[in-house]
C-alpha cells in the first residue's frame, strides 16, 4: 500500500510539475544531440555520408527540443547573467534517464532505413533518404519538399534548418575550394619534414596506416575526383561510377617507395586537377550528374566531397606525426609549430 501511494504521488508530481518536465527534456535532448552528433562523425569516417546527414538532422532536432526546454526553464537571460551561469555551472538536478534517441515514430522510421542499409554494408541511397528539414523551434522533422509552416508548432518555413543531399559534403564555393586544393601539397610537405623514410613508412599499430600510405591514398583519391570532374564537365548529366574509391588498403604499395616518389605522385595528380578546375565559370561548377548514393550532384558537391575526405586525413596525419615523434625521441624531429590544416570559409 505504501509503495502504491508513493508511485501515485510520483506520477502526480511529474504531471503537475512542468519545471521537472522541462529539466528532464533538457537533459535527455542534450544527451540525444551529442549522441547523434558523434554518430554522424563516425558515419562520415566510414563514408556513410547520407546516414551522417540523417544523424545530423536528428541531432539538430534534439538540440531544438533541448533548447526549447532550456528557455522554458528561464535559463536564457541577459548575456551578463548567462556568463555568470556558465562560470558557476547550471544545476539541472537529478534526471532519470530514459530513451534519448529515436523518440518519435518518424525518427524511428528514418533510423530503420539506415539499419537496413548498414545490414547490407552500404550507405543510404538517394532514393531512400530525401532532403530533411528540422524546425528550429520544436524540432519537428520533415522529409522531401518543405511546404508551409511547421505542422507541429506553425513555425514558418524560413525558420527550418535544411539538410540537403546536395550540401551533404559541405558548402564551400569555387574560391574556397581552389584555395584549399592549392594549399594541400604544402601542408603535406610540412607534415613529413624532418622525418626519415623509416618513420614515414612506420605504422603505429595494425589499424593505423603509415604517413606514406596516407599521402599515396590522397593521390589516388585526387585522380578519382578528377575523372568524375571531367565527366561532369564534358558529358551531359553523366551517371557517375557508384563504386567506392580506392581504399587505404590499396595504398600499401606506397609504403616501400621513397617519400620523394610518393610526394611526386601527389604533386602530379594535384597539378592536373588544378589545371582542369582553374578558370571554370559558375555554370561549369554547377554542372550536374547522377550518383546512385548521392542522387543529383554537381561539381561543387564532388569537390566538397574531396575536401572533406582530404581534411580528415590531414588531421589524422598531424596526429600520427606527433605520435611518431613522441614514440621515437631519438629521431631529432620536432612537432609542427604552426597549424598546417586550416578551415576554409563557407560560400564563394
């Protein structure tokens, strides 16, 4: 009897205490946002870019709902008060953690599609995941074409955040793309400076490639991109090869080559790529083709795809260099003083 009365009082408390409800929504929404965000990063590392886009959208949805709860709690005040709260730490209280992801039927439907794709060892195809739009007020997700106000809270379409297939790789414009592609070779030469061939060929462990292999892999990927770019520029709406580009395993052949030969291979392909892209008009950058996974894409999309892949490996190489030097203190090499992998401005 005592237990039944206690449970009754707890249920009644939760039903009549909006502050507790908001605290729980904030905590669970925040955890869901972080979980989806990290899962999106992992999906990109596995080249599951459409699944990453799905996770990004779900992450934004959970963030919106957590933000709504945060505002309802009165925790968004003047900037001075917010700074003070950030310094002292906001107290959320005891939260009984429940399901934090896949909390709506539609979210579970989208995730079920991703599960099917993963079970088949692939990314979601363009035909399986349309453009996604997230209401920044309530977190409602819709797929396909955004028409009218949010069906849940009536927020206008302009206040929705889009997760479009065409932008899944990034939104760098021609100027930023060319600047990044022109700087990569210098970054590579900086990363290998002062390291002998033994260190450049060395793998830290079975799961980590050597620096030579990574540079060779980037050269292989650049050549694949240039083939696709040529198809887009010279053919009317071509069907791009659906097969995945060369894997890191295929770059093992570079491990036994002198570093100068590996860098020369990269220099040769990157020079050819830059010559192909230099001076293109805006219309040329927007020429389209069809890809089984990404759907209707343009040259900007494919260039952003190359850059997102290259940037991730450059960061990986900077870490490998650091770890190699730390493990071999007698090498005489030093860590790179300046940042060699920089971001690029969005847009044109």
